[in-house]
C-alpha cells in the first residue's frame, strides 16, 4: 500500500487467518475467494484460481469427508439434476458414500509395493525406481518417496470419486498426527477424473508441534524448496492461546466447475486466464 508505505503480498491460502478466527471463538468459518500461487500452468493448473476453505471446531477429517460429499453432490443435483455425470467420454458416479482408501493401500494396489515393510530410504527409492518413478533426488524420507510414487502411478487411475487418507507427516505440516498410525497425519485428498479436487485435515492444534514443523519447513525453504512454508509467528501465538479440535477443508472451485461442465481445461472455466503475451513463441 502506497499510503501506509507497506510491502504486501498476494495470498497463497486463506488457512492461517481462518484458523485464527476459530481461536477467537468463531466455531464455523469459511471463505470463497481468489488464491495466487507461482506454480506451473497446465490444463488443470492456473497460477490464479478460486477456492473455498472451511473450518469447523470440534470436527475432524471424517466430518470433513461427509461435508465434502454433501457440498459436491448438492451442487451436482442443483446444476445437472443427477449424480451420474458425463466427463470427457466417461460417466462419473457421484453417489455417496465415496470410496475411502489409505495412501499406503492405494500405492500397494497399483504398484505391489507396501512401503510399510521397507526399512530404509535406499530400499524405498529402489522399489520406486523399479515401477518407473522418476525425480526422486529431492526425496529425503520414505514418506516423500511414498508420496512421489502415489502422484506418478496412482493419481491418474483415480477416476471415480475417491478419498485418499492418512498422508506422511513430512508433506503435511499443518495436519494433526494420526491417532493410531505413527508417522502419518489425519489428512485426506479427494480425487475425481485423476486429479485432486479437495484437501482436508484434522487440524494441528499443538503449538509446540506446529512450531517444530514450521521451523523444519523454513529450513527446507532456505535450502531451496519452493513449496515449503515459512514460520508464521502470529499464527503460532494464536495457537498458544488455544485452538479447539478442528476440521479443515479446501475445495478447488475451478476444478469442480470443470467437472460439472465437462470442460477439459481449467482455462475454459476462468474468465481471464493467464496466457502467454501476444507475439511470443510457444504455447501454454
């Protein structure tokens, strides 16, 4: 802002501010709005997009699964009048309940690899390479290898609505530790037609655990990890005052509109998508 002589930034998520409202006593909050991320461009990615984020006190990721089903099925019924919808030559059946599968089990089903049985990072990378997974150099834990295998081999197969549960803690710095599975967190992502449509956690409410995870993210960011978080001291201070058990959910609105309108590209559902400047070569 010129008037206040402040340097400001475009937001990449509404998460931390909405959680601070939960700390302040608002037990159910949401925001529908624009997000900006300096990421790649493809038929399913746009650097500027619309999301809705929801936070509910005294809920967890199981409650958020039920809410996700309710939001999307209600939208489909209102817009299309049916839960069996066409998408690029396929019929997608949105009738709940949707399939639920853990990340470990999904990877084992597709690749035959059970990462729970692998004892060290070298063995995990070797197993991943045998099934054709690439770009493992930056994976410094078994959990990161597992996630890379999932993204490269499993995601494209998830055509019908599927909740993938229980992610490695290393890739989920804001999610609560799993109540019964060490090394995992209570998180799900919803996949339809081979792409992510929603992301949810049982939110991490322990300020000491949260500080350790954010500091680890800051170290990764300093080492060159473009997707790592920094340390948000205001958010940590809010957690120290006390945050109730909370379920959080984010849904990509543009991808949902793509699904409901049978659109192959995210640029088809954004009024003014980012395009290459006129006169330059190449295509986006």
